[in-house]
């Protein structure tokens, strides 16, 4: 990864931060994106920073343009942006449903759209759909649907991007202790067993980026 230009969206999140730290240790040149400017500046990780709300389609293009402006190229895009909501569908507000699909589904699509126009042959796009995209659960139906949509998108994008020798990785780690479940858009998280350590999950994802993997099912993290 030495000298590779990597754009990490959601860099202040539990998993995004762990991925950024891992890739920095491998010699990658990072562009870190988050909508939380204060947390972004506080990150003890080398890299250029830009605070953007990626729910705005123009911001996705701006993130890619910023990375290009700083490094002159874009080799890897890692999308670690995500939100969660809990509860039966009939109890979720329309606002919560819109937020789930805007962040978990539309942001990956819009970032990929922007990145594809900037990447040369050999580029890598990583989206994190999670184990919920393999088997949805009651009380998480809308959240699971938003992540399953991303997995479906990645499946087709893999074939589209193959013509340009761009690799797409859909990562589906099991429950990970990122703290996301404690910050739901709505609802309250059910009792969960102890999740995986973010650093361990990040290591597997970063190995895949540096290697040749094209898919990371939940079994890859066991």
C-alpha cells in the first residue's frame, strides 16, 4: 500500500478510524472525510482532511475531487459511513427510513459514481454492508434492507467495474464494537453479544484491499 492514495469516508467512525490507522501503517496516503469536523481534526492519523456531509450528492464528488487535488490520483475508496435504526417498521418514522437509505444506500452509490471517473486501472472500491445483508432480522428490517441494497449494488458494480480493472469489495463483518448501536437514528438496540474488535475487522478488510479479494462474506471474519 506504500504510496497508494486512499479516500476514507466515515473516517471518524469506529471502523473507519481503525481502517485508516491500519492503512496509514502500511504506507498509504490518506484523505479522511467525516461530517464531524471536530472529531476529524482530533484524529491522530496522518492524512489530509475535509469535513463534508456526504448525504449531499455534490459532497461525494467534492470528496473525490479533494483527494485528487491533494495526491494527484485515487487508488482506493473505502466507504465506512453508516447509520442504524431499531424497531418494527410500523414504528419507524419516515424521516428515519429516509436517513437509513440515504446514508447506507445512496451514499455508497454516489461515492462509487464519483470515484469511478477518477480511478485508473487497478483501483479498489470497498463498501461495508455487514452481516445483516446476508440475513435480515426482525426489529432491524429497514436497516437490513438498506444494507442489502448496497450488497446488491456491489454485486452488479463488480461486473461493471471489471472492464476497467477496478475491484469492488463488499465487506460483511458480523457485529463489531464500533459504538454505532449506541447511536441509533431511532429505537433502542436489542441485547447483543460481544462484537468483534474494530482493529481485527479492519485488518481483514485492509488485507483484502492489499491483496486480490473481491468479496468478504461474514465467514471471512471468523
